[in-house]
């Protein structure tokens, strides 16, 4: 059985993966950039679903919501449909 802290760590990891892929897409050739953007989108979607399921409150909820918003905006700027 997983604890809430394990779920939060997993969510943080997905957000980190999304940021890494978006950062990598900036300097990559077009085909590789598209793959990185797609991987970032997948990590973002997984994090978004986990965030919904965790039903957090307070500062933690607000911090994750802001991070998800920031990643969504970066994905949209990169042309991803989210």
C-alpha cells in the first residue's frame, strides 16, 4: 500500500520529467524536439491525473496547481494540445 507521501513524490517526479523534456526540446533538432514535447505532455497528463486523485489542500495544493499551470502554458507555447 502506497502512502500519500509516495504519491506526492511520484507527482513531483512527473513534473520534473515534464520540465526536463521541455527544456531538452528547446535545443533539439525538430524531430527530437517533437518527441521531447510529446514526452513532456505525457508526463504532464500523468501528473494532472495524479493531482486530481490526491485531492490536496492548502499550500501544497496551490503549489502543485501553479506548477501544473506553468507546464501547461509551456506545452501550449510549444504547440502541444493539452
